[in-house]
C-alpha cells in the first residue's frame, strides 16, 4: 500500500491557470492557404484602449510571402461564446500552466503582387466609392453609417482572393507531379473507414477486429454488472438496460441462464445496449449530459467515452452548466452503427441476420445489409425458416432471406457508405 501511494504521489502533476496579461503569450492560429516555415517568427500587436484590448494582430514574412492574422473581422471578434487555453508543461517543476490564447485567422499575400499594385492602377470607380464612403462615415446620418458598415461587411476583398488564388495555383503546380497512386488512394480510403481497427491479413474471423477498440478496458471497467449477475432474474435487467433490443434481450437471457455468466460477455451486451440507445438519442437530447446518463443507465465515464467516439464537439458553444456541447453528424452516426454491427457479430459467432439488425434499429432491411457489407461481411442466401428460427421478431424475420458472415481476409466494398 505504501509503494502504491508513493507512486501516485510521484506521478501527480500540478495544474494552474495564468490569466495575467503577459507581453509574451501563446496564440492559436489557422492558415487559409500557405503555411510558414516552422521556425518563423511572428510579431504581435495589441489594440489600444479598453474596447480594443482583446484585439490582436500578428505578422510575419518570408522572402516571397507575407502573413498577417487578426482576432477580429471588421468590428466583430472571430470567436464568440468560448475561449481557448494552451497548456505549457514545465518538466523541471512537473507542472502544467494554462494560458489564454487568442484565436487569429492568418491570410497570406505574395510580395511581388502586392508591390506591383499601386494607387495609379486602381479603377476610378473604386476610388470614387472609397471617397463617398469616407464622406458618409464623417458626415452621414446614423442610418447611412449603419448602411455603410453593412456594405463593408458584405464586400468581397478581391485583392485577398487574387493573392490566395496565386498561392493555391503555385501549390497545385508544385504537387501535380507527385499525384498519389491508386494504391495510395485505396490505403487512405481504408484508413478513413468508420470501422474499428482491423487486421487485413488474418483469415480468422475472431482476429479481424481489435475488440479493445470496440470496447476499451478502461470503459468496460465502469460498466456495473453486479446487480444483473447476482439476481439471475430476466425481469431485473429491464430496469438496468436502456435499449429494448430483441438481440440484447436474447443474449442477456442466454448469459444469465448460465451458472457462471462470462463477465466480459455481459459487459459487451450492456455496452451494445448503450450504443443502441445513443443511436436513438437526438442532438437536442445530447445537449443535456445528466439526462443522457439517466437515459442510458450508465456511469458518467461511459457517457464521456461515447461522446468522444461517436459525437463531435460543437466549437464555440457550451451548455448552460459550462460543459461542452456535442452533436451527432452523418459520419458519426455511420461509425456508431458500424461499431454496433461488429459488436453484435462478436456476440453471435461472427454471423448476423440483417433482419435482426433492421428490426432493432428501425431501418429498412436493404440499409442493414449495406451496413453489414461496409464492415466486411459477405451476404449469403438462407431459407426463411432459418431466419425465423434465429430472430425473435416474426415481422422482421419475414423481411429478408439473407445472413451476413464475417470471413477473413476481410474485403470491403468499393463504394463507401454515405448517409441514407
């Protein structure tokens, strides 16, 4: 016990937030087109006065390109509703200090084009418009000044567009000679598939997918199964399992009927019920984290893991309690169903009937077949009697005469799954 406490004390890291207005502070920047070299130095300028104390401008330049970024767009800040912090780790004191980081959007311009543009080359109408705007700002009515500001916000900066087009064109010419091969494109497509980590070489179905990626041990440890395995009563799990899936019901009843249920298998079935419940949860319901914990009947650590893997954080928005707001997108929804399909296959000896998946998710049978094909299953024709014997819902059993079988080496369909 003493050695464990000593190890915990040694691994502790102190965390603090430095909100002081230091002269040197980190900046979070995004670049529209060209990216400067790693060792580039930027100069920061800060606005004067209380109203512009949060306005920053950064600038840098190379031999051919000039970079300028700012935290505002006209009279409006680029980001509202959130703040960014960057953590700096000090190895000597074993501490992390978070410092406020203003967000700047950096644009680039080619020096040769910028120097070539002069007042003498401008169109006369542009100069007349600028003079009229200056007169309106100085002597116009309140309504006229508001109209001028609205026009400025909606005006397209053609000089900026031209400079960015030149940079993009130069980048295209530079990379045209090194176009990726067909194999490289195929490899990139495989990496971006919404499926768990997999082994494309093995011929053993149970070794194709990495189940640690499907249900990590760190998450499985927070799934409480004591109340289920202690009672062995099928009626008990109805209040513990959020999903009304017939597949989950069948698997739980089978596991709980054994003298010594496999704890990992029970946790897998419960985790599958969480995924199915999350699949039916709307984005409006995702905004209430506490309500989601209650709806899914799971630990807060499990909810956080589900949000991180199957939802996207909405930038710039937070919940009333200050927690980040999440939402599901078509890409995360496809990923969620693919993970559910793999988990159901693992619980059913790597065979699954599309009718069973369609009945539990409330989707058409053809769409269920596409999802199973997208995780590498091969569809085989079977008799209606076999489907009826393997599925609990007679209505879903009559939908399809096929079964999906996962075999190795795994092969994915050429066309990726897109939306509906």
